[in-house]
C-alpha cells in the first residue's frame, strides 16, 4: 500500500507532466523553465506562468513600431542610427539594422563593445573617452572595428585620442559633440566648435566625421508645434557651426541627433541622421508629449512593452499589494494597462501598491496586472530578459545585455 507521501509525490509528478500544461499555469513544468528557454522550447508557455515582475513585449506592436520608423526615415529622407540605451538588446538592434538602420547609437563603451562584438557595424558612442579606461577601450574597439565612432567636446580629450590612436597605429573616427540646448555636454557653437573641429580634422590619426547635436529638452516638449519650435531654436547654433566648418573647407559627413519626440521634424533643421530609441517600446511619459495629429496622446508609436506584476496581498480598503516595488523600478507615473482607474504606487524594495477610489473588488490575490513603465532607460536596466508575446503565448525570450554592473567593467 502506498503511503500518503508517495501518493502526493505521484500526484505532483502527474501534474507537472500533464498534457494540459498551458491551459492551467499550475500544470506547467516549472522545473524545466530555464532549460526550455535555453533550448527555445516555448510550448505551453503563456503570460500566466511567467515569474513576476517581468518585462513582456507584444511582438506585433513592437514590429509595427520598427516598421513605422524605418518607413519614415526612408521617405524623409534621413538616416536612422537608433539608440540602444533604451532596449539594451542585440536581438532588437539586429532587427533595426535589417530594416535599414546604418548603425546604432550607444551610451556607454560597454554597450558599444557589446553591439560591435555581436557583429553590428556603425556603432556611435555618444560620450567622449575622458578616462584612461574608456580611452584605451575606445581605441581597442577602433582597431577591431574600423566602423566604430565616438565623440569629443574637449581639446584635451582630442589630444589624448590622437596620442592613443598614434600609439596603436589606428585612425579613430570622431564626431564633435556640440551644444544643442542640453547642458550635459557639447562644446559651444560658432568659433569654439570650429576651433575644436579644426584640431580634430588636422590630427593625423583622427578622421573627422561630423557633429553630434542632441536636443534632449525638445524631445519631451509637450505639443508638436511647441516641440518643433524648441527643436528649431536648439539646432540653430548647430547649423551655424556646420556652415562655418564648410566655409573653412572642413567636410561634414554627418549631423547626428534627434529623438522619438522630434523624429518627424529633425530633418527640416539640419540633422542627417536620427538617434531615436524610445519608439521601439514607448514609455508612459513619452506617450503624453502629444503628436502631430494629437496634442494629448502620442499615437505615432504603440506601447509594446509592459511589466507584469502579481497581486500578493489584499487586506485594506482601496488597495492591493503587488511584487512590483522599488527594485523593479515602480513609479507613480506608471500606467496600468486597460485599467485606468488604478494608480501605481510604491510600498518598499520588493513591494508595490495599486490604489483606487472606485471599483477594485474584482481584483483578487494572485491576479496578474500589466503596467506601462514611465522611463524605459531605467526600467530595462533592472531586468535581464524580455519575454516576447504573441497574444497570450510566449514565443521567444531576448536577453537584456548592455546593462550596468558587470557589463560596465
């Protein structure tokens, strides 16, 4: 006679290997979860069985966003060199390249190395190599990948680049970063920018490529008309610099910049290539800057990424506790998908909160809720993979690779 323990063990085994897995999340073989992902076996894997909090990408909306931007770039025309700081994913970068991007833009040398080592050409690193570590890595990547390019906005850094490139017997591709309304970097336009450009262009081991001019404040200016006005103001000095350099006989191959918020106006004001990034997913803050046809909601691109959270506890009126807390980058500006009467709030490192004034009785412990995050750059940096969904089914998993921490070393 079987003991009660043997009976329970046999029942659990039958449950885990049930042919009905996927119909009921409890029937899914969780012990095989990581092995299945490793071998790309997604049979029976649905949103219901995913660990939470987790990032899920709606593949249909995501691909629509990529096609929309690629199609616009071709028609404008303007080149597309999308920023990867938003998605930090080789899988996504390769899809952007396949649709016509001339390269990608990276925020760190680690991201640059990651993308280049994955075979992606035309990487533009948007920060100058001010430290010895970054300088030597930039020169090493230049030797390995001659299509790699980075920026400088300082005479001393330009001298250091020339010295390091000469020692390594390479020619570094460099764009001069000029001021475009955002005070975090960029040399002043006009004579200061011209003098630095002349220094760069005359350096034997540097190839002057052009300019980078990121108008960051314009990207989130609310209202398309006001955003267009701000973009024109921010890029006026850049155009002055470009004109001065051309008058001085300096070839300007590129003027790189732009954003998801200004993508459909930047070509009018002198940019030759776009560094848009957020359009692939669209965060909740970006959706409210308004578009050309709708001043309230930006409808050009769809919200294709959501964070799934689980309701963990419900004991107090007007609220439930979730597992979407501070460590998962919960923000009070996040938006709950399909439930606009719910408000996201914080409750601790591992605990989140959903509040409401009316309704809420239908929310139960164990329910899944999807949330649109506020800031893609910060949120994606806190996760290690995207679960790719077609409807409710998981069809792929893409690693988030270019993150801070180990990758930065």
